[in-house]
């Protein structure tokens, strides 16, 4: 699967079997902000970084509104053995292809922060920056390594970053130390935020809105133009419950979704026709929540349906 930021590919990743989280190169995701995963069926989900390892250039990502159920497993083959046929993903932009790749040797490389990388795999060909995070697979499709970055072994007294293969042994150690997967949220509204304030009004500042999601359809505003963060909406309360952090917002939404306390879409609130209220069309059986939002100097209410996280690939 591809990792994107603002619609442009920044790298690849691989979905872990029976887990749904995504393993990739830390160099590919950088700050980890505004990263989305595009899966094989072209579904796109926002992701967040849940664990990193600077030494081995690894990052573990968790999709925020669903997960892909089909993952990969580790190979038992020696990637550096003679005659082993390997491949990785590459290509330009949206074009993705499988490319043959060879491992020249196992070698101790210099990683970040002066760390020695034992048994690192030296690759026989160059890899573009937007191809980092690609799995290196054997003929059965099992993973023998992941493409990351370390200091080029050909440089001295300097560190020019170049691609190498992160061995399965290092990947397993990283995953063993990573936190367990958190349960998927009970509902999805289609936006992400951070704690924020507008004068004396506090809440969750919207930093990104998923295209086509309930939040975008309801008119929730993300940062735009020269206004920066101040042009974005501030979510102050959910069903009259104040929220000041993304965790409080998530927990409140989950409680409402699990308790069935959301309004039925078939019975909109009495004030739904008010000038400052906006509702998104929802299925008759779909519960909704009411957000109190502050933006452009005034309060308004938005009624959003509670959408369940998606499980991918979708059934035919």
C-alpha cells in the first residue's frame, strides 16, 4: 500500500497480518503529520504514528477509521543467500510496479545517533525517497526485509543517507516492543484535531478533515489559506459534553456510539432548522451526534452521523 501526504506519494508500507497496522520506514513519514494510507482497492484512511525506532528507521502506523484485514508474514529465507529471487515496490507517482532487487551482502551499517546496525542488508540498486518503506519479498510473497535508510557504507567522515534492507530480526524486535493495537473507535466522524483556544473558548482545533466524510459534508472547517490554525473550527462540546482534547472527544463519541444515545436520523432535533445548525443526510437507522463548534467569531451546531469504521477490503 502507498503512503501519501497532500495526495502525493511519500513511501510505501506493509500491513501486518492479523493486526491491521502498517509497518514502514520512519524516513518516509517524517513528522508523521497528515499522512494517509491508500490501499489496494483505492480506499484511503488517515493514519497516526504509534511507535518509532530511529536506530533502524522503523515506524508503526495505525489507521484511524478502519483497517485492512489482509496482511503479510515474515519469510524464513536468507535474503543474502545466493540465487534468492527478491522483489520490491517502486515506480513514479501513482504508478506502482514490482521491481527485482538483490542483496549484495550483510554488513554492519551506521544508523542514526551513531548506532551500529548489525546484519543490515546492502542492496544492489538505488531506491528513491518515495519508495522507502517498501517490503522486500520472496517469490511466495513473504517479507524478508523492509527498505529503510542508513549511512551509505561508501562514505567516510560523513553520513550520506542511502537505502538498505532492514532484516526481519530487527523488525521482530521492534514489533515485540511496540504497544498492542488499540481497539478501533466505535464511530468515525472524519476529522482530526489538537487542543486549542480562541480567546477564552477552548476545545479541539480541527487540523484535517477527510474528503467525503461526515465532517466535511457538515461544513466543519480545517485550516486554510493565510488564516492558518485560527481559520479552523474549534469543537467545543459533543451532545452538550465539553471536550478539550482529542482523547476526550474520542471517548465521548465512543460512549455515545456504544450506548446508543445518539439521535436517530429519522428524528432530527427540534432546532435542526435553526440558521446556525446544519445536518448531514444520514440513513434512517444511523445515530447522530451534535457538535457545538466555534469559528469565525460565533458558535454554531453541526449534526453528524456516527459512521462505523470500515473493514477492508470490502466484501464483494
